C-alpha cells in the first residue's frame, strides 16, 4: 500500500522503512524518525500559516509539537494530481487522561506556555483569514439563530423522536442561557481585549483538547494545529476547561484549580476572566449536540445523541453551582 506513495516520499526527502495505517493517516518509520503522512483537504495558504505558526512556537521554546516537514521545493506540502499531502514529525504515545488531576494541570500549564511562546507572531498581513479576533459575538449569535431554526423545524415534524421531545422540553432553558451569555459578552470589554491582542498577535491552538495532547516519554506533546488561528488565548482555555469540567461532573475545585494553574504562567486580566465566565455560561454543548443531530441527519446515531443530551441535562445543576462559585471567586 505504501509503495504507491514512493514518489511523494521522495519529494519529502525521506526513506520509509515501514509504516501502518492510523486514524486517517499513515504512521511511518523513516530514516529521519517517526512521521505522520496524510492527504489533507486544506487551502495551501492555511497549510503555510500552520507551518509558520509551528516554527514560531518551536523557535520560541515550545518544541514538543508535530512540526510540518518541508518538501524538496521548500514548501510544507506536496501536490500530486490535484491531491495535497503533508508530512509531520510524530511520536508514539497516548492521549492525556481527563480524570487525572495532575495530567489536567500539566496540560493547562502547557497551554499557558504555548500562549506565552506564541505571543508576537509576525504575519505581515498575509494571513488575515486566520485572525479570529472580534468574531466571537457574531459566531454565538449565529448559534442562537440556528437553535431557533432547529426548534422551528422540529415543531413542524409530523412525528417526534425521543431526542426531539427532549430537545423541545429543554430548549427554553438553554436558549435563555445563550441569550444571557451573548448579552454579557456584548456588554463586556471584549472589544477592548480585541484591540489589545491585535497588537500582540497571540497564537491559539483552536482545538486544545485531550485528543491533541499526547503523553510520550513522560513529556506532553501538542499535536494537530489544523484549527490554529490568532485569537484571545482565553478562548483556548475555555475549550479545554469546558471539556475537563464535563468529564468531571463540573467539579468546582478542579475547575478553579485549572484556571489558577494556567494563570500562574500566563496571567489573565479581570476582563479576560469575565469572558471565560460568559463562555462557560453559554450552552455550547447543547448547540453542538442539536446541530450535529438535526443538520447532519436525524437518523444518524440517534441513541448516541440522546445519551449525550440526557447527560448534559443531568449536569445542569452542577454546572450552575460551578458558575456561581466562579462568579463569587472573580468578585473577591
């Protein structure tokens, strides 16, 4: 199977000893170490942006990443018959455990270091499409519209599934939370933060969750920068923190400690901590489950979607308690 790619491997200047098929990619043992090789559907400009992001981080003291390899033509991909391929450095390891406090705290400190090293990325106005600063309110507003659209579509159906009934019965609660969180963000100093970070150009990972944090030889490796951009670093922290809290039943002590560990390396202002609070208040998981279930295909994995929605609803009161505790913590 690998033989058909020999021409591509030559263009990356590697000799492949052996390899195996992984999740949507090949893991290769080469004369230049372990590599990940895959076809990628991504704009060439985004691949170049991703390459430059990783090189910036590496050169600023954040080395444990899946650096993209350059081809013989000194570009971070190879094209063959309208197909684009990339090759990256890789490590064998495992995803972090989200039920292990020490690994959670190490991961959030690693994220803070990423943001610290990722400050002052020089883009010279070449990558405007990947500067997401100032887009948060628009994105959440679209989510709110989509939630209403899903509700209206379900109401028109002749026959409701268990998921439909569960969604409709919980819609008002989560929609109200969505409206409240968006309103708080719009009334906050969010746009002052945008102005500040437009000058600092901080790299954000975009998908810093357990799937992309690998433990290998007792070191953390940050992988898969496909969603990287320039944005508020607190948005990366929010994504990680929400996942941690969902996996740990909104454990307040763990959540507050996670924020504290991050803050010990990359200090967040009061305005940024308020944005973190408002993002956690926003019912993104409710939107995500509903959007996935209804817009892709209502018949696709309906039981799995219902299980996720029921779990979300079951955690409602514990999430409320955490939000209250975080509010009190920020006001002291």
